[in-house]
């Protein structure tokens, strides 16, 4: 009897173990038409609360499922929903291939990203995993150096001073977009990467299109297009804290919180603090960065996304090019073929030399003006001639709507600000030669002599002893701006081979350009007579007063386009007709208008 009882207990225990066994359902979600991995697809077990969102590689995983029969549902806005019945008895792989209504409703459409085997454009995709492994804490363009026909450089080594060239064209001829919004300067087309410090931590993917492409915004893109996407639905849920250390006192703290896909809602927030002394002499950095992305599916055919990002920062710069011998005589002689006589005319300063700073006596306690206020300089022991300080926030609201399987509409409204500038010299300042006793221009590279300049400004008087103010100062070149815009695109799928689209691109901007007194360098004022509205007393300028120029520029921008694409078998082509109108306004606040 005891033996039978023990056998019965053992059978019950084995049954309990089997019933308690949990399994994992996993797989990949792709587009049936293009084979592209779908990011943020919603996969769930019908009748339960178990589910997951596909990651940046299109993969999903639903753990802790008991053995049994289930109906698994896979949905993605803009694609047809698929249901699969399964009998789960072990860990199981279940892949989904979703049929595209027309275009997937996400930010990549607004950004006009090319697709493999569909778009006749040379392009390269950089995914989140590559960003994490290769970018580190560098400026975003530097991850693209292994991309064909792309050249990116950190230039002088200052934080955010990188630039990129595609097929020989500089950034003025490359359309740079963040979440479908163009961020090239409205006036000259340039892109300042210091404005987007920290964006790399929130970026889910980058696509570079080389040469003219199917982009249909009124932006300069003859060199190519760079699309940066920070999709909140592509982020895994959780809280993430990263601490980075580096050479020259580099310290970067990154905090990220992501919800993953929670039914119809998802969000991702990111905050970054970065400081460092700079590898190149005095290219220090002191920067914050923030990002927030929210996504909400109103229903299966409508989706809203809200983005906000910015990077208030200031950093020392290295902007002056030098003769190679100034960095290393050995390199100039052995690698570049310099003769001994060539080397005698250039003083060797070392690889990390930077001409844009010089030491100053700490006893000089004059204040500096930046961002509408007085403050102490970055260090009591030196002064940067070239320093950049700026904050360019951008906020955009995207609406994706699928009216039918053949017709869809995508719209984004955005606002962008801008506040800050860069520093430099103004007036007459004292230079110090590399070789004492020589004229400053005969023994390069020369450097600024702040102490001599300060002494000269303090003692600048006329024959009666009257104070004449500073002869040379530091100035800020300011750029304060705002931009509002609206981009709307309608897509119509004529048949399986033909797709057409029509859209508008409207923008309005106002930019204030002026220079102002940053540091009087020992003097009591600086005399500026270029403003015809100033009285004699008003010509004596103090900290924060405007000098040199003060202009307000306005830009009114409107563009429209009609585009058709044809794709069948191995043949693909597209044609675009576009029209744009740009109106510029100009007001000179130092002169009467003609």
C-alpha cells in the first residue's frame, strides 16, 4: 500500500511540473512586399495580456506562456492584421509577413527613406546596434566614414564641430532631416552638429542617400540626403543609465527611459550631461541634451507622434588651420617632404596645439556677457578667443492617416527655436610671436596676448588723461531665430506598379543677426560709431551692447511637388515635378531703410 501511495505522489508531482512548464514564443515581423524588418509591430496572444513589440531588427519575444492552443495576432499600422492559430508544446518560432496597405504609417515615410529593391537610389542604412557599437560619444556624422562616397571629419576637434561631405558636396548641398523635418539653416543651408549633441543616444536608425534622390522637399539635396529617425516605438521597455569616462577629463552621463509598446501608446525620453577638457588644447565642452518621443495610435488607420529635442551647450573651439609643421616637424619632413629651411620658418607647437586660446593672469576678473547675462569666464587661467554657445530646440507633431488601402496622408507641423552664437575678437588686440623678439607675423604660429591687451585697454587715455575705453575686445556674433513649418504629403497607389504622391512644404522663419560686446578686456567701454541712431553717449558700449551689425531677416518658404514611381520586376523609375517660392526680408536696425 505504501509503494502504491509513493507512486501516486510521484505521478502527481510530475504532472504539476509539466503543467507549470513555461515556453517562449518568438519570431520576426517583416513587410511582405519589400522584406523590410518592421519596427514596433504589436504581437499579442488573443484573450490574454501577453504580448510584445518588435525591436529595431523586427524581432519579438513573448515569454512565460503555458502549453496550450492560442490565437496569436500581429498588427502594424498601415499593414493588414494577421492571426495565426498555434498549439504550443515547446519553445516556438512564429514569423509574420505583413501585407502593406500602401505605406507604413511611421516617421520613415515622412523622411522619404529609400527601400531595397524598390528605389533607384544609392543608399546605406545604419541601425541602432551599429550606432551603439561604433558611434560612442562622437558627433553623429563620424559614424558614416565607412559609407561609400561619404567623408566626415571632426575638423578642429571641438565638440559638435564635425562636418560631412557626400560625393564631394558639403553640408549646404545635403538635406539633413530629423524625424522628417529639415534642419538645414534656412539662410545658408549649413548644419551645426553641436545643436544636436546627444541625438545619437536617441536615434533608432540613419539612412544616407547619395546623390539626387526621390526626396520631394524644397531642400538643397544635390549631394545627397541624410535621414535621422528617433522612433519611440522601436525602443525596448526599461530604464537605462550609462556612464562614460574618457581622456582629458571626459565625462558623459546618459539616462534613458522607454515604455516599449504599451497597447496604443509608447514613449521614450533621454537626458544627457557631457563635460570634458578636450583632447585638443582648451576645446572643453559643457553640454546638456534632451529628447522626448511619444506615439499614440488613435485607431488602426491613424497615428500621432510628438517629438521634442534640443542640446543647450557651450564649448571651446579650434578653428584656425595651421601649417603641418606647427604640429610636428618630423611629420612635415618625413611624410610631406619639407626641407630643413622650410621648418625654420614655422615653430613646432605639438599635435594638440590650438591657436584659439591663450593664458591670462587670474587677477583679471572682468565679466563676460553671453545668453543675455553677465558671468565669469570658463576658466580664470585662460580665455578662449573662439567659443560656441547655442540652444536650438525643435518640436514636431506628426499625423499619419490611412484613408483606404490606396490612399494615405501624412502631415507634420513643427516649431524650431535658436538662441546663441560664437565668439571672436573685435578691434585692435596684441599678438605674441612664437619666437620672442620677432614680429608676430614672422614667426608663426602666433598667439593672443591677453595680458598685454588688458594693460593697454586699462591705460588707454588721451593727453589730458581722459579715458578712451578699450582698443580691442571680445565680441559675440549672435543668431536668435524661430521657425514654424508644415509638411503634408498625400499618397495614392494607382495599381501594383504605379504609386503617386503630392505634397506641400511651408515654412516661415525670422532670424536676428547682431554682434555684441562680450568682454571689454580691462577697458571701461568700447567706442562704436556705426549706429546712426546712437547719441555720443550711447556710442560708448558696455557688456551686451550691440556693435558691428544688427539685422533682422525673414524667410517665407513654400514648395509643392507631384511625384510618380513605377516598379515592376527588375525595373524601377521615378519622376518628380516641383515648384518652390522663397521670399527674403531684410531690416537693418543701424541704418534708415532706403
